[in-house]
C-alpha cells in the first residue's frame, strides 16, 4: 500500500505552491501545485517521482487530467468509473455500483468482488493510499489534479502497485480567497451540486471547505410485484464533503484534511438472461428500463477519514515530510444476485433466475498509515530521498444470506488484519543532457484472517467447520532504474526498468463451494521506453512509449461457476506488452485538441491451470480437460481490451464583452474484452464507444451556463457479467442530457 507514499509529496507540494495551478492553461492540463519553481503557462507538471516536475522530464508513462477537462468528463453525477478509457491502458468497472471500483492498467487488475480482495492498481487520495476497494470509491470533486501512472511504482509508492497508481489530489487552501458553486439537472432527475470556498484566516492559517451532492431517480422499473425488491431501482443519493485547515510559519507547513460521505442507493443491477445463448448480443426483449426481480435490494455507505500533512525545510539540506492517514467506512449492500424472479434449472431466458434467495455484505474497513520521508535539495546535480512507511488495516465484514421470504438465514463473520512495513530510498544524478535515476524499497506484509458465525443451511462444503483461521506473510525488495536524455530542447528520450510486488493474498470465503486459500506474492518485471515532446511555447505535448512486463506467480481469482464459489490461485506467469501515445495541441487560435490511445496485449502462460466454467448454458470456447474444466493457458487477462482510444476537442468564440461561447466534445473507445479467465461466446464483451458534448457561455464576470450530454449516442453494452447463473450481466449508463450553471471567484 505504499502508494500512499506517492500522494504524500503531493499534498505537501500542493500546500507550498497552490499558485502553480492557477498559472496553467486549459490546453496544458495543469499539473498539481509545486513545492518548487512555478510552472510556465501551458506546462504539464506531475509528481510521479514524488517531486513536482515537468511531465517531459519524468521517466514514467503518466497522464494528468484536471481543469475544464476533468469537469466535463465528471459531469452528470458520475463516480470514479468515468476515468475508464479516458487515459491509455486504463479500465474501471464494478459489480457493486458506486462502492467497489475495480481498476485495470495495461491489463493487470483483479475481478474479485470479495471485500478483502487486493488490487494491483493502487489508489492514492490526498497522499494517502487506500487498500479497501470500498474506500477507493470516494466521490470525485474539487480536485486539483488526477494522475494515472502506468507500470510498476514499487519504489516510491510501495507494494500492490505492479500495474500502476491513480492519484487524486484535492484543491488545497491558498493565501487568497477563491471558490465556486455549480449545479446541474439532467435526465432521470440527475442532480449534481458542488461547491468550495477557501482563503486566509490570519496568523498563518488558511482553510478550504468543499462538498458535493449527487442524486438520480430510480429509473429502472421492476416488473415483479410479488417479491421483496423495490418497484424502482438504480437510483442513488450521494453526499460528501471535505474540510481542510492549513498552517504556515517560516519553513514549517501543516495541513489537516477531514472528509466524509453518506450514500443511499441501489446496488449494482444484475440482469438475468441478458445474453442470447451462443452470442454476446442481448436477448430478444431486452429493455434497459425494465427488469423483474424479487430479492431485497439496498445499498448504504457511510465513510469518513482524516489525514495530517506536515513538512519542514532545512535550509541547504532538504525537506522532511510526514503524512498520517486514517480511513473508515460502514457499507451495507444487499442485492438480487441471480437477477431474476422466476426459477428454472437449467435457467435460460430474460429474468429467469437460478436461486430463490439473495445475499449481501456488511463491511467495515479501518485503515491507518504513516509515512516519514526526507527529500534533499540538489547538490551538484545529485538529489536523494528516502523514508519509512507503516500500514495497518482491520477489516470486519459479514456475509449475509436471505431465504425466499427475505428472512436472514446466514451470517458469516470475517475479522481480518493486514499490516505492511516499508523502507525506501532513491536518488538521481544529472549530467548535462543525461539524467540517471534509481531506487529501492523493502516491503514486508503480514495477514491474519479469521472466519466464524452461522452459515446458511447447506452452505458449508468440504467438511469445513467454523471458526477457521488463515495466515500469510511475505517480503520483497523492489527496485527501478531509468535514464532520460534531452535529445533536443523540446524532445526527451527515456528508458526505465522496474519491478513490482503484490503481497500474499488470502481468500477466506467458506460458503457454497469456497474454501480458504492463500496465494503467494506476485512479482513483476517491467521495461519501457519512449519519447516525450513539449514545444517551447507549451502549445504542443506529445508522448509515445512502448512497454513490456512479465508477472511471476500471478494471483488469479476464479469466481462464479456453477456453485458461485471462489478460488485464489497463482498462475506460473503472465506477460503483457503494448504501445501508448497521447498528445495535446492548440493548432489554431481558440481550438484545443487532445488524444490518447493504446494497443495492449496480455497472455496467461501456465499449461497446468484449469478453471471451472459457467453454471448455466454458456458456450465455452476454451478447450476442456477430462473434468470439464477450461484450460486457460494462452488466454487474455479479463477486462483487458486490445485497443483503447480517446479524443477531445474544444473550440471557443471570444465575444466583444470579454465572454466566450464554447463547444467541448469528448469520445472514448475500448475494444472487445473477456469478462472471466476462461472464454465463452456470451462472455466476450462487445466494443464500447461513449461520447459527450458540452456547449456553453462563459461570462467575463466568472459565471457560466451550459447544456451537456453524456453517452450521447446512447450506446448500451454489457460491461461485466456473472457466470454462476443464467447468462447474467450488467450494462453501462444510458444517455444523460442536462443543463449546468456555475459561478466562481
């Protein structure tokens, strides 16, 4: 979880240089504020190396999204999944809706839906890395910058980052008053209201308070009138806020951040019989606005956290940083997991389920982290940094089961403990046009899971008797080395070799065919190289890279199948390679264009592994062994499209009064994907293209009105599936059209 490390420098960076962001222009996608020299107008600044630097000089494949682009992409009441396909090689999906995002970078991710599942993509919020997928779902608002770092980040960001890091950095208090208030209303009574205000208090103190309210009506009608499910589904009310207080005295800076969230809505809507047998097209009669379900459906989440950032600069030496974080949540999510209200075996057809009951979870993650880091000043071309990190998680959750009447008949308790300790150091040396960097980190993980309680009748298999206890430990040393060469004043070449580490994992489900299992640590070796170009006037930015990775002992979770069991296993190894590119350009006055894309290849390589297949009439295309299990050697990884593309275009027409009329369009495409480790005709997701358009007027008095549309073509696709039941799947959001007003100062 050392990804927390990443964010730490950011917060401090934000404190010391909030003015940088204000200096950046829309075309540049302003980077996070800097603790060093201010960025030039149009320059992209990132903190991928734990220092604020021009993106051109950083030997890491990184994309920054902020400013107007971030506002446009995040309109219409969306959650963090709006980032999917918006940068090269990035995918995000969820089977829990707004509470459990799963991230995939360059094909590496984890499809497991268990509360203790660990992911190879780390999410760092305000310099604090969060482990629980539930905590990763905090609403996106009042951000200064979003950075997506691709490839292993194990040295500076710690364990569980073999795929990459997503960094979310809030706007922080400044020495002048600033703020905004915006509101929008759209299809399905989708409301998005957010605002912020902040400035100096006096005596070195400053503050910033911000918040967001997102809501949507239950827009899907449930045609079942006899069961326990509500008549309308898929709505939500999501409320979140953040308060920050900063203090500066000479070379000392401190900032405390307190944030909270309250969500009340529907869980992810599973649709039984979504796919026509033998095809990945929807079944005849499919209607996105209707389902028929009889199970309980509810989702509630309360979350709060706080972090303290402190730094002190020692003149002529460097800066000492400390980041302390605490995050906690309480989640209750119960849904109709078979997605239907009629039961048959074998189940087949729209709304035909397989189980006359439903399940859910009550999850309570608590996470504490502490990092201390020292970053030196530059001495004759040398700079070093190093520190120590500690992470502690207590995860308590209950597996709930309900019979046909909605009466709870199972309650299994999990009490999990997860600790990580890390020590790290890195350095760099600049010789004229060549900059060399290297780093190393030692990580140690310790986990202990216990399972007790009362399972549903017949749920325990394999002679299991509760309580059960499982332990796992692991250590590893990660390292990286890179070189950046200034080919010209505007073009840099770079090469990087890095290793990544994901600690040992425990799967502790015990019901319906599952038995506790341990996967040993997985390790990744990665190499990449490319060029980064930025014109002298900062009007053109272009990045191109090629990469290769090999992950040994890849942790895989075989989920679902006929009994909806889960098995955690290690594949011998997997490989991936690809090409990524992105550019920003302002070719003519008032026109800004951006584009990004990737070609990604992944492959599982282990002839000894076989996986149980679907529980209801899917058409498996993998070869089967004598036990009827799919041989997955040579398969793509799940949720790993071969192609990802995105483009945006903005054109503004200045008016005589100093205002502007503008149009902003954005489009994202991902090619076909597999949902599971094995392949089947029904579970091969079709390609997806989603576009948006925003047309508005900005006044010289800092107010704005606009009309917008998301998924403007209303293309509906399945984005994930469940394979233990009747060809059950989940779809993307439909077209949303609305209006927005905003005022800022």
